[in-house]
C-alpha cells in the first residue's frame, strides 16, 4: 500500500474527527460509549497533527492520524488512530515512529501515552511500559492504561 505522511490541514478537521470515531468504534464500543467520546475525539486545530494518506474507499484520503504535543522534555501522544480498513498494515507503526522522531526533534526525552485498553499492547510492542492508570476524559469512572516510552 502506498501512503504518505503529511501535516493535517484545517479544512479536514471534520473528516479527521470522523476517522477517530470510526477507528475507536472498531473495538466494538456501543453507541452510548461512542457518543460520550465524541467531544474528546473532535479535533479543533491541527497543531502537532500528522496524517497518513493513501488509497481508501475508491479514492485517496486519510488512512490515519496522530498528534504529539511537547512541553519541555515531555511529549504527550494525544491521538493515534488508523482507519479500520487499514488496521494491521503497519500504518500505526509509521505514525508512532513519526511521533517519536517529532518529539525528539522538539527536545522531549519521554513520550507519555494514555491508551485505550485495546491499544495498550500495540504501544508496549513499540517499547512503551505501563506505569499506572489515568482517568478517562470521556467516561466517568473509567481508567486507561498510562504508558511511557523513553526517547
């Protein structure tokens, strides 16, 4: 599959937000859960967002996206989502590698990740280590794996 990484554009925020929701729904969450996540998965700007684009659904478009934001020596992986039709094709790894390179370039020494429980094994395969739990930003009483990946 041919794909390219490029910065997100402000005119595609709605499309990218829909991709995040579609990717999250891949894990079988019910409608109420997805409604609760909508606000948190709605992109408001393109700061730190990279898109992986390629052939999808009869055309070319976003196959995934990631967002990394750096403060001092800490990078936060805010988003990493892959279109359900493209999961398992190495795009998540490419996005994660970009996030690590971008974080290093901005002076970060570690990457913080609050992962969906279904994604924790992926991040561990990328070298991250679970260090605790973090409260969900969408679902009261739900906790997410908190991981750190040294850079």
